[in-house]
C-alpha cells in the first residue's frame, strides 16, 4: 500500500523556507555592517483605504554612479515588492506584485540633489541626505482593501534596484557587460500576519 508523504514534504519545505529566511537575514545584516546597500526593515500596515508599506533601505552608490549624478545623468530606481500566501498542497499564491519608480538627479543650477518618487519631490543639500530620502518608504499603498485577509500568514520580499534600461543608451549597453552601472539590494524576505483594518470612523449623532 502506498502511503502519501505530501503533508510531511510540505512541512519540510516550510522549514527550509524559514531556515533560508534566517540565513538571508544574517547576510543582510552583514551587508549593512560592511557598508553595502540593503533593506534594513519593512512592514505592512492596514489603513481604511488598504494596506501600505513602510521600509528603511540603506543605499550606497559606487563611484561611477556618484560621478554620473554630478555630470547631470538621472538615475532611475525600481522599488519592487512581492507578497505571497503560503499553501500546504500547492505552490504559494501570488497576492501582490507592486513596483514604484523613483528618480534621483543633481540639479546643476540649484546645486542640490532631487529625489522624485512620483507623488512627492524632495531636495537635499548632500548626496548622503539624498540617499537617505531615497531609501525611506512611508505609507506606500501596495494593496487595496480586502486583498489581504486579516490574521492570515503572508510572506513578503522587497528590494531596490537601478533601472539600467533608462540610462542613456551607451551607458545602458555598458551596464550589461560590467558592474559599474549596476545597483541592487539583496531581496529582503519576511513573514507577517496581515493586520486588521481600522474600524470605520463613527458618525456623530445628530442632536
């Protein structure tokens, strides 16, 4: 008689995911310690309109990208988020795949760095300040209300990378062959229970 081992395999696979996540967290910590770019933390919160992401990303550019900014070359970045729902009997279900475009450039006349996230533009006097703004994510709406079931376990992955396809053409071609025009943080992985949305605001009683 054949005995099915699928539940055992599912538990084993989930254990491997937890081990991989722990090892990945250690690697991210080492990356932050030695000065490389990395997502330091990320969390999803519930609002009345949906779910939003807050994150803190350490951004460190190489010399080539720093010099490119000073020469007036815009750098475009992609903030990529993936959220999946674990399933015991099948592959994890894809729930959220969100991408936000951000642009960093140096204004030659103002002599200030500009961080443009589409809905908000901020300026900075130094590159360090600009990179801190680039790596700060506050209230990015990533899921509409009802997409995440409150209390259910989900797994998220987040990274920030340079959109090399939007570099000037000669630089874009060079980015394929070398690493001088490349930038990407490692994927940051975490598990979370979807938070419950806040209760609707109570209407004031009429006199």
